């Protein structure tokens, strides 16, 4: 997939695509319907398919002091978009100049003039331009004038619930991993670069990899069954998210004990899939009591992950299947 980080002077070979436009945080099943329609139109018309995303997220730009719970930081978002089969993605810098464009100017200068879109696909709740005043009706009218088609995808959901990034964040804040995954169409992942820890896990007999969570990722604290992706493969793991209250710390971290793995991942970029919430965080009177509970947690995680590997419910979704093909358990 070609990644383009500008919208002016776009090469001719990348113009004329059918483009899905949105923030697509999570690339959930509602987003996938929008992106899938762009792919379908592109194939029908013999064109390239693409997405247009914004970095940073407009909400972060307008409220920099309020960390956003990113479901998919940009590198992971691009990984998911490529897994869906898009030919290209435009990553548009969201700055003051872009934020100041009216809806008409954004459509004329960016979509038509800059990107040279042949067709645009958006979700039912898409709004754009300064003050988010632009509507899908206005976009369609401008498209007719400027020479590109517009399709608006209806809400997508299940059991009277529309798939949305905000609802998925709430599921994760409650530890409702499966509910979040059903809306995403894949197991949610946290990403990070492994850093040295305090060595307490190793001292207890359970060496862990550690990385800080992205500010705003307030997933429920506790113990999880996880699958950790590293070096092109993945390992089963018992994972922890929290502030390690037994040791009186304050900053939330993700720790994962990789089952049946021996190695050093310091400095490596990894992705941790959240498969099941096992228990809430708690304080132990002594490290020995924590070690005993960790043995119980590890065995429970092992049983859960063995069951999931045998019959992974996310394989019924296109993106879940696509991600499963890229890795194997090592």
C-alpha cells in the first residue's frame, strides 16, 4: 500500500482514486463498510482504492491537553488499512491551515484539486470543514459540480447498536474485550516498544516485557489473556495493565509474561492482542502472594488461549481473518 503524507502536488499515478474519507480510529466494522465500498467502486471502475485519514486526530488538535483514547495509533491504523486491501492511503497533516478551510474550500482545494478524487465514500455522520459545518448533502452537491461521485454509507450495527469508536472505547474501559472485538471485527491491540522494567517479574520467576500505554488509553486495569506479536510471529501471554499497586507505583504500564518463550525483546516494537479479561487489579500483602496468584493467572490464560486458537471467533470477520494469516504462534 502506498502511503502519501501530503495533499498538494500529488503524483499523477496516485490521483483519480476512489477514496474513503474519515478518521477511522479503530477501523471497526462500520468503518470497514465505508472502506469496502471504496474498494468495490474502484474495482468496478478500474481505479485505485484509497483512504484519507488525518494526523493528528482533529479532536487532539483542538484539545491538546485532553489525551484521546486512540484505538489505533497511526502505524497500526495503516497496518489495518493495508490488510483490508487498499492501494493507497493519504495521511493529511491536520494543522491550523487545514482546520481553517471552509467545507467548500476543503472539497474544492483538497479533495478535487489536491487529491484528484474520482469518487468519495463517507459514513452517514461525516462532517467536515471549519466548524464541521459541511454535510454529506453539501459534499454530494459539490461533487456533482467538481466532477467526482459521492456515496454515503448507512449506519452499520448489530442488536440495535451502531458500531462506533466511542462505544468500543467504553467496552475496553470496562474490560469487555469480547464485546469490543465483535464491533472491531478483530481483537483489539495495544502497541509499544519494549523497555527495561524494574526486574520484579523476573525476581518472582515470571520475566515480563514492558511498555507504557499511550496517554489516554484507559483500558480497564487488571489481568488479561493476550497474544503478543513480535518478530513476525506471536506468543501466548498472561498480561497485566495497571499501576502495580503492590509496589506503590503510579504510571500505568502493560506487562506481559510470554508463555513458553525464552528471549530478549528489549527495543522491539510489539503488539498485544487483548483476548479475555481474567480479573481486576489488586494489591497483595507480599510479593510471594503475588507470585502464587500469577501462577494461577498464567494457567487460566493458557486454557483460554488454547480454546481461542482452536476456534477463534474473530475469523468469521474479514479483517480478523486477514490479520490471522499474517502471523503464527511461535
